C-alpha cells in the first residue's frame, strides 16, 4: 500500500476513525456485547438507551463521575451521525420508534482488536494444511485435462486406502492438544469473520437500496434503461466476496444433509477434552448464520418492493399524462367547432368507436355431440306374483290436516300448547306426525319453542307406548306476544 492510500484510510475509513476516538474502548465493548455476541440486528432506541445508560453508570461509578458526562441518548445520536456512521439509525416499516443497527466498520475494528490479544502458542501447522488444501483445490479445479484429474483422484484414493488399512490394524493417528487448539482458534476466527462478512453483505445491499431510491427519484429516462442499471448493480453485489459468502450461506441453509452433519460435528467438538474453555457461541453458530441470512434477505425484499413501487408510480404518471393529452385534444376540438371563419373545418367521421376484431383462434373448435345409445332389446315380462303390501305401508302425514287442527285450537284461545292438541287428538302416525307438527308453517300462527321447559309427548304403536322428550312447543296466534 502507498503512503497516500494509507493517509486516506486514516482520515476517512470509519474503522480507523473509531480506533482513534477517545471512546473507542466504550464503543467496542458495548457494541461487541450488545450486537456481535448476541448476533442482533436492529434494536429499538429505548432498549439501547437503557442498556447504554446502565453501562455508563457502572463505568462512572468505577472510573469517576466525569469520565462519561453525557447522556446515553446523546452518545447514540453522536455515534449515528453521518460523519461517523458507526451506527445506522432508521425507522422500520410500521413503527415510529427509531432503531439502531451496527455498521460493518465497527465489527472490523472489533475483530482487529480481538486479534491483538496475546496467545500462549501460535500454531502454524493448521494454516499450512489449509493453504495446501486450498492450493490443491485451485490447481486441480482449473485442470481441464481428464488424465491429470483422474491421476489426482487415484492418488487420493490410494492415500485413503492406506489410511483405512492402518485403521483396521488399530493404528490411528490422533491430533495432539496443540494441534487441536491451533485448529480450534482458526475455526473460531473464521466463524466470527463469516458473521462479519454477512453484516457487510447486508450493508452493501442497503447501500444499493439507497442508491436505487436516489436514482428513481431523479430518473427521467426510460424504464428499460433503469431496470438494466438496477440488474447490473445487483449482479455486481452478488458476485463480490461478500455476495459469494452470502450465497454459500443460502446453499448451506438449503442443504438438510449439511446442516445435520454440521450440527453433529459441533456436538462432538464440545466433547473434546483437550480444547479448554471453548466458546459457547460455537455450539449455535449455524443458527447465527441463519439469522444473519434472514436479515440480508429482508434487505433484498426492500429492493423488490421499491422496484414495484417505482413501476406502479410510473404507470400512474403515464396514464395521467395520456388523460391530460386527451382532455387537451377535446378542448381544442370544441374551440374549433364554434369558429365561423374557418372554410374547411377540421374533423373526420368515424363509423364506430371501436373495431370488432375476430381472431381465428378465438373461435371455438368443433366438438362432436355425443351419440345417445338406445337399448332396443325386447322388454321382458317380470314376475306377476309378488307381495304388494309394502305399497300400502308407506306413511304420509297430511300437513294441511295438522294445520287445520291447530287453527281449530286457536279459535277460542290466543295460544295453545302442542301437548294439549295431542291430548285432544292423539297421534295416529307416531313420530312422523309429531315431526309434522314441529315443522308447520302458517301465516295464521307462529310455532314457539321454549328450551327452558321440557314436555313428554306419547303415542301407541302396535300396543307399545312410546314417549318423545321435546322442548315445550306452543302455537301462538299471529299478532300476539309470547310469554316464553
């Protein structure tokens, strides 16, 4: 890097400016605990003010009351100022309370500070193995000669066969504690950097969304040119390093097999005794990736919604312009119609306001009518001797007769109970006749059911006494009030 480039970063990069700030220790410790360790996105202002106020109170009690004299709200607004932009202050849809979210520059500074802590042993063997594996993947991944690819695969298969044979003989090479700790440190570092990359992806998409809104607000060209520019910018974000990391996360989320394998490996990692003081966040780091991916996808949704609003607004503006032109034409036509100084009046005759267009494919195709098959076989005579008594056993309830019975009972009374009618005229057709009474409809009276009282209505069928338990039913002459 050149001198001028370093000076520019020192003066303009938010991470470098944060590290030079007198409140760098407060910001890194507070932001690391509230946002990074909990993998949180935007948090409400009231909640963040409360947490920072507790932090400031504890530090002032320990370091002196004049160490941090300003209020928590003032510090947050200062850190979210455009010239610093360590926090992003925004209003989520559907709420009027401001939210604060961490910027990627703060997380970069936090990672750098964490790497400054002294380590007892610095292992390099795992990094060398990783570099060698990456180099092999790059070289053979770009190899187009099938013979060389096959030779490499056979060599790897031979190494696996040798290792399997040694394992079958009980000869297993285990990693010593130093190698385990070396690989564990590298794994935790890569996991934290991956989460930081996802926050950078989210910030890049927000930047694209903001530039898209600015571009839409001042756009005067065609829609096709704007859409082409939008797709190009989005492709550049998707093909960047952060974009590829985000796509790798999506591929991981869509693979159930990889999720299950990763969860199983993390559970076995916690059982390795040689790795002391393991980071508890690693046990659920894949869930943190899922949450980070959801936040990034929500940002992408904002892009789609903004594009849809632009198209809707443009269609509305185009339609409004068309109506304005039509009204202008109508006004000019009316003004020219009443002028008498014109010899040849402009105009034209139209036979119809529209043209009837009949396209060939709009006509229905021919559909043959199904032919009815007539069975012309001879009619066979049935049996002449059969039991016809079942024809006379059908039960028919004459509802008109039942209605006349109710009318007769209401001649001298405004209301008559069904039980009284049945006592005066017993049921001859059993339950069917009782159901007939309950289903009567007549403009001269109304059927009233009182669910609070029960009645037992009985009848005899084949010398057997039967009783039906029903609500109290009364027939009320039309125009009368019921007491029920």
